[in-house]
């Protein structure tokens, strides 16, 4: 039997208190990739205590010293990028090229925040009294409980813990049940980088019980969550009891608008990437494509030709562009969305089915799918599909395109393709979304703010903006 990999609490590798463990399987093949300890609230409380005990010393370190730990971690993650990428691909199925991109991007968060650690500046503000001075300091909030999803098993962790540690916070991380192994490997590197015990802790366990421990413990100052809007709302409500700080990176339902004046080749490339990367399992994935009527037919034709060329398979095969979806539940949701649209009158222009022949039979594979004639009332236009399905509708005017795009409770990412500069500015400004890609299907970089409007979340990750999520502002009034 595979060894059980442990959690990391107070600088030590530990089993769960219950002795339970969890099996991790490759969604492409069903093979067991590994086993991880699987705990509950008791393990979480242990980790919170360790993080709480480590906080005073870590927060008082010179920023330059915290920065050095993060540099070391950057070097280690970068050195081990191939091995980490293979693990990511094996436990969640994404194509190996994408997994490498994910890990290199994760290393970059440690590098970026090693630098930001040194730039937590304060302010002085002119006072209304001759004998007073106003000083503004920014101080770490305290213990951060971070909860991450499975779709970017290393990147989502790095994007949270790098700024938190840089700001002087200590951290307890709970990764998703589907992908604990890459988090464990990352924590081995954290250990190797020599972070003091208790500064970064890893708990794998029952989500509701671990979540409850995070919410109930007054020692946790901040919840940093990425995942579904449903769970985000639960955490936000639970955080109210102690008025904990929350940052929430939640679901999305990104519209893409293609205007007739767009560079259609660029738009095909961008839409393909933003829809099918990570098998459509990204919060910023295009979930609705609106094309100006006059170019809809030729555009969809070109897009479908590109989609048909995409090779589907086990992500560890370097030719594969589209991997499996994460699990049975994910597969059912995707197939339901297709069936629901089909039964309400949408046309399936390509794909539309589960792949079950040969090697596909062992995994959760769906044909990359394009649907036309979609309308409001179909699930694909209202819920996050989180899979390789692209619904297409048409529009006639710029105002209509903006109205259709904004007609959603979500507001994470949106995309616009046009060569008209004025239109690009007008539309980008009118879209109620936290991220707008103008002629850009991949609008994510370490130094840029990432986060949503409306029910897509609260707060920002990435860039210098993320530092504010882990800092409190203190006014020191000096008088004499
Ligand atoms: P999920 O909400 O089911 O799970 C996310 C994390 O929350 C996991 O670690 C899970 O174990 C944990 N969790 C579940 N129930 C909990 C509870 N009661 N208390 C505490 N923790 C709990 O989401 P998922 O299916 O893992 O991830 C997909 C979702 O994440 C999608 O909606 C996607 O849009 C979103 N996402 C958002 C971003 C972003 O930055 N906005 C990035 C990636 C994914």
C-alpha cells in the first residue's frame, strides 16, 4: 500500500489525530497517485495554535529577513518545477505544459512577494494641532487561515501564502481534498527553505470541520478563500461572529465579446485558450461567447475548426491540449449542461459527448463542445460549467453586448475583441468585472490585481494590492 503522506504542523510532519487518510486518484486513469493524512477540527486547532505561537516572532522579524526566506522558497520551487508539475498533472489531470506554467508562475509569487515584503510603507499626515503628529503604520493582521481549490493546486496556495508571509502573518493552509499531494510537496520545500516552526502549517481534512475550526477560533484573524461562491458565502457568514477579515476569490461566468471589427484569428486563439485551458476548469474561463451577428457564422466556423483539432487525453502526454475533468461530479455537471441546452433547442456544433472508447474509458473525458443558439434559461448561460463547453450567442449592437455581458451575478473576468480603440475603452469601462482582457485571452500576471466584482468575491490577490489583504492600518497619534 502507498505510504501515507503527512500534514505539516509546528515544523513537524504529523499524522491526523483520527488516523484517517485519503486516497488521491488521477482523473485521467483512475490510478492511485498517493495517500494523504486526512484530519478534522482537532488537527486544525493544533495548527492554529502553532501559527498563533509563531506569530509574535515572525511578525517582528525585519522585513529583509522575511524576504530572504521567501527568496529561498522561490529558488526551491523553481528548481523543483518539473517534478512539481508532474505531480500537479498526475493528481488533477491538466496537460503537463500547463502544469509547468502553473508551477513557474507559483515560484514567481514567492519572488514577487520576497520583494514586496520590504515595501510595506506607512504615511505621515499633516495634523490639525501644532502639538500632534499623525503616523500611519501597516501591521500584519495575525494568523491567516487559507483554503484553496483543486484547479490550480500549487498556484492558488502560492498566491495566498506568499503575500501573507511577506506581510508578517503566519498561515494555516487547507488544500482541496482532490489535490493534497502537490501542497505537501510545496510544504516540504517550505521546510527545506528553513522557515521557523509554526510560520506555515498544512492541514488536510474534512472541509466543514476544518472550516468551522477556522471560523470559531478567535486566534484566526483572517480567512483567505478561493473556491465556489456557495462555500464563500458560508465562510463570510461564519466570519461575522468574530468579525474576521475575509478575502474571497469565488466563481465566475466570464463573457467574451467578439465585435465584427476584431482580428478574428487573434479572437479564435484567445477564445480557445480562455475556454479550453485547464479543461475549462478556471474561474476566469470564458463561459459565454457573444459574437456580432455579421461575423458570427465565419467566426464560429473557424473556432470550431480549431476546437476539433484539440487532442484530448491524459495530461502527462505532451501532445494533449485538453485533459479530463476532475471527477464524477464534475463530469455529470458538464454533461447535464450540454443535455439541458440541447433539450431547450441549442445546436451542438461539435463535441457534446463523454469519451468512453479505449483509454478514455478509465477517466472523466468530455469532447470539447461548442453549442450555438443558446438562450437565457439554459443552465450553461447561468451557472459556471467548469468544463470544456462553449455556448455561443449573437448580438447586434455595442449596448446590447454590454448588457448581455453584465447580466450575471458574477463579475470576475470578461474578454473583448475589437480593433477599435474607442470601443475597447468604452466597453472595458462599462463591464462590471474585476478583470477585463482586451484582445487578451490570458489576462493574469503576478504583478496585476486579480479578483471579482459582485458575487465573484471580495479583495484582490496578486500585485502590491494583495499585501493590503494581510495588513491592518494603525493610526498612531503622537502628542506632546
Ligand atoms: P469548493 O468551494 O467546493 O472548494 C474549495 C475549497 O473549499 C476546498 O478546499 C474545499 O475543501 C473547501 N470547502 C468546501 N466546503 C467547505 C466548508 N464548508 N468550509 C470550509 N471549506 C470548505 O470549490 P472547488 O470545486 O474546489 O473549486 C472550484 C471553484 O473555485 C469554482 O467555483 C471556481 O470558479 C472557483 N475558483 C475561483 C478562483 C478565483 O480566483 N476567483 C480561482 C480558482 C477557482
